[in-house]
C-alpha cells in the first residue's frame, strides 16, 4: 500500500512542487502542453467543446456589468482602456493538474464593482457564453472580489488570451478551483449572490 | 485496557481507531455523493469494490507473492511489478488511448501516456535490477572473504 502511494506520488508531485521538478510529473493528467506562448498551458475545456463560437467572442462581444441598480455595457477595447493590473497566479484544476504561475493582465474585479456603484464590494455572479459544461456560471464571494489579485483577465504572458483560454475575457482569482475561474465571461452581476 | 480491546476486537486499539476514522471518511464521502442522486449506483460501487478486493485482488496478490517467494528473490520482481501495475490500473484509460471526450474537451492528443508508463516501468525494473546486482556482488565478496 505504501509502495503504491509512493509510486503515484512520485509520478504526479512535480506539478505541486513546481519549478525544475514540474516536468517530472510524467503521469499527471493533461501531461503535455497544447501549444506555445499564450497557449502554453492546458485547458479543462476547449471553446469548441463548451459550445463557444467565433461569433460569441468576435467584435460583437460585450460585457454587461450589473450593480446596485446600475448597468454598464463594455466592449473589449473599453475594458483595455480601464486601469490594467497584473497578477501572477496558476490554474489549479480539480482534475488533478496545475500550471506554473502565469502572468495575467486585466481589470480588477473590485474596480468593475466600483464602476457600477457596488461598494463593499459584494459577491458576484459570473456568467459565460458557454452553452455546455457544468460551469457556465460561478458565484464568487465578497472577499474574492475584494482581493487585489482577482482580475477579469484580458491577456496572459504578454499576449491576448486565446479562445480556448477564455478570449475575450476570463476571471482569475487566487486559491480558487480552476473551474470557478470562468472563461468567455459575458455578464458580471455584483450583489446577485 | 489494551489487552481488553485486543481480546474483544482482535487487533490493537490503534487499528480500531484508524478503522473508525477511515470508515467515517468513507461515510462522509458517500453522503456527499448522494447529492448527485443514483443511490443504487453508489451502493453497487461501494459494495462491489469491497467484494472485488476481498474475493479477487487479495487471493490474486497472495498467490503471486507466494509464487515469487518460491522462485526466490521475490521482492526484486514484486516491488517494481506492483508499482508498475498500480500505475497501469490508475492511468488505464489514458494509457490505452484517450476517449473522444478527452480529445475534444482538452484539445490534447493524450498520446504520451503509454510511452511514459512504459518508461516508468522500465526505470522501476532497472532500479530493482541495480539493487539486485549490488546485493549479488556483495554476497559473493562476503563468501570470498
């Protein structure tokens, strides 16, 4: 029993230790990187599988932000014109894989809450353009929204998000299961949870 | 007290404590699963896993262990074989070739797992062979001395 536990530990622990030991996790799920640059880390679900099309994420994409009786609709360009912040956070999936710290860039969730007068800030209901899969929406708590590292990310590792990683915009929050970091975000409802 | 528990239960109190803890954990996990519905499916898996373990796996690895001990140097084969077999069992779906769902959902081919499992197994047996060689040489030197 101990031997078996040790064998499983040694073939997967590299991803948890990180650094130079990361490639030693030879049997961790999603063991190979899908591409390079902004695509150089795995996804739980591709856009195609989630039912997200080019039309959902093209120039007609809009982000609706709702707060205390106020609603603001933003284009991606308008989001990029808001103050941009950086956050070094990994994706850690409940499937049993994780990434290194990635260099996310985008708008703080707290700033978006302030934009619609949701002070505190309260929790937020995040909704996605995805039509299939179990996590088309996710609720984040007030402390997750308030954390300065929590972003609505627009870019990663110095490049725009790719469609599989949630282009035009995705949530990234510290210490949160990967699936709660909603991709292809279309609506943020502050105080709706 | 210890002797009393041992007489009534058949093993040390620590064993009893561990078993109660493990069963509590399993019960907790089971109740969490019930939220997903299908209580019969859960019962079949719980009871089925226990039966499969006790009726098939325990006799199988007892027999294999006995057979290897008859041949001698059993642990040198058994240890890497068990580790390799367990890795095979855990990663079987990926090693046999990923499902269509895996490919569609992850955008990955799932292709490196079979080769990586073979390499991990080869490394385990090689390490075991190295240990065997060292032991063999040491035994010969001791005999010569």
